[in-house]
């Protein structure tokens, strides 16, 4: 049985689509899961760890007013991160076809009062845009691991796989 990362990469390769990854709470773990799959370079163009809120704006183009009003853990932020990473990893002026993102609170504390375990996943493809909110239980490591699985499974669902 194929891992979620391998399944996503295979589905993207069949479509001829490229991928960019924007991560906050997962800190590079989504990219690492994808890169662990042999042949990932056929699809994965790059990833951005935008851990600090201002980097979400400066590097990924997330609206500064949105960030000021709602903070970084918001569905619109996840969607803008997913869209923005497509440009951030562009090659020779060509954006990646697909962008995926994670933003959330892994704990142990919540700086903005949202429940620990709140995660927003964003997916933007040439055919669809979607955000999904999750509430995960567990410690920091468990929440981050669940977020990695969630973004890959969300993309897989968006692709109809």
C-alpha cells in the first residue's frame, strides 16, 4: 500500500502538476514526508517554512490586514499561504500548479486563545481551492504529525484519489 505522500506525488505526476508546500506549525515535516519518497523531485518544486506570522505576509503574500485582524490560525490564511507558495517556488516565472499549506496551534500554549490542536489546511490547484479545519488531540508532536497526515489526505481528496 502506498503512503499518503507517495499517493499524492503519483497523482500529481499523472496530471503533470508541480507542487509547492507552505508550512507553519509543521515546520518542514510535510516537505520531509514528500522528499522521503523516491522520485519526489519530478513533482515537488520547493517548500517554505513560514513559522513567524510576518513571514506569511512577506514571503507568501498573505494579506497583512487579515493577519492583524484574525492572526495566523485562520482558514483564509491557510488558503492564501497555499496560493502564495505557488509563486514563492516559481521557476523561470512559472508558478507551481498546486500549493498546500498548514497553519495551526500545536501547543503547549495558545498565544491567541484558540484551542491547542486547531489546524487549518489549505489546498489550491488549477481546478479547486479548499480549506479544512481540524481539531487534533494530543501533545505537540502528535498534533504536528496529525497535521502532516491531514494536509496530504486533504490534497488526495481534492485530487479525487
